[in-house]
C-alpha cells in the first residue's frame, strides 16, 4: 500500500536466542581448551574429553591431557560461572532498582569482597582462605547496606538502597587503601593489587567447588522469579496491584544476586563492566521481558567472560588482568549504547 511503512523484521524469540547462545558457548569452550601457550589441536581436545567418559585407547600425550583437564578446564568453567553470575545479577539489579546504570557492585559487594581479600592477603592467608574472606567481605558489605537502606521511611526504598550502597562502597574502598598502605611493598602489595584487578589464573576445581553453590543457587532463585522481575519494572503500587509482594521479592532478588556476585568476585577478583554492559546487549536482542532477558544475559555473560579470558592469557607473554580488559572493551560498548539511546530520544 502506498505510504505504508515497511514491516519491521520480527526478532528471534528468546528460546531461539538461548539455543543459539548455548551452542556458541559450547564452541567457545572447546576453542578455549585448545588455545594457549601450549597449543592443542581441537581433535586432541575432543579426544581427551571423550576419553574421560568412554574407555578408549589414549592417542594423545600425557602432557596434553594434564594441560586440558587440570589447568584449562577449571579455568574455562570458572570463566563461564563468573560471567553468568555477574551478568544475571546485573540484569536483576537493574530490574528491581529500575535503573539501567546499576551494576552488581552497586550495593558494595565488590568493595567488601576486595577489602576481605586484601585483609586475608595481608595476614598471609592461603588461596582458599583469601577466597573465603572475599566472600564474607562481600556479604558483610551488602548486609550493612541493607541495614542502612532498609530503615527508609519515605517509600523510595530503591533509591535509598542505592545511596546506602554507594556510601558503604566508599567506606570499604577506604579500608582497601588503608590495607595497601600497611602492606609490604615488595611481596604483599603486588599480590593485593593483582587480586583487585581480577584474574582466573589461580582458578582450580577446589575454587570452583566453593563458588559454584552460591552462583548456581542464586541463579536458580532469579530464574524462578524472572516473571515477577518483569512486573517489578512498574512502580511499587502497580506491582502490588498485580499481586506481587514488592518488599519480599526485592529482598529475595537482592539476596540471590548478592550471593552470586560475592561468590563470583571471590573466585575471580574485581571485574568491572560485565554486569553493567552485557544486560544492555541482551536487552537489545530479546527485549525487557525477564523471562527471556535473564537466561540470555547469563549465557552472553559467560561467553563474553570466556572470550576475554582467552585474550588475557594469549595477548602477551605475561597475563593481563581481566578487569583491565573488561573495562577497555566494555566502556566503548556502553558509550555506543548510550549514543544510540540518545539518538532514539
């Protein structure tokens, strides 16, 4: 018909994107097991993995199996776990606070985890002890934020929680600075600084076993509540009219997302931009419905973190901290998203 605007293409439904991203994650994981300073062919990687399940005669060197199973496999699994946790929790936080600039560390969890890890390193704790201290520090920071923000009597609980989280994060950042001043500049200070920049170099199966319950249980809660998160996009009064207990859902989402973030930061260190940028990218392809947004954000986050970790361990002779790469990649992407949003009005 003359004058009629051309029909816009129908976007792929959330289930289609989920299947596509799942296939991309599996392919990227296999490639990640092959690349590195000790290159392994994809055929060898596949044969080693199959050999763990079926009684086949080994046709690969023992060194290749050691590198794949003991070094690269736990690191790949850690990258997927951390990326999924940060992205899903970022999407959940943005939903319940109705703020697109919210990230998983908005309530102080990253600063609290950093302070806990810095204190543990200063006291000479082992790697598992540092991971546990980081997890406890993140939980403590969010608990303090909730204690301060939960006393709000004005009705704007979301804004009060964000402001309380900013203040708590500043306090823990000051504590980190104090611990750096007290640390030995030769041995302890570099360890604290490197941990705070983020890395999966020390990720192993014990660290995965400690972090997986928190990440997976928190993700399960968010997936069960994802349709209520869509309702939370309205104001509190409208959500209550639709039958949603706003206070209870907000508490459940904060607890689940905090548990995921604290467990992820404890194993990887502080990694910026993932929980802020990836949910925006997911929202661009599947929309704001959390029934689609949450699983797609989780898969995109795992894929993004896996690719960034590959760059971190292959770009140079010495490993590049993950926090540096995610900031260098995420900041231009987020700026591009803001520019497109401004152009659309």
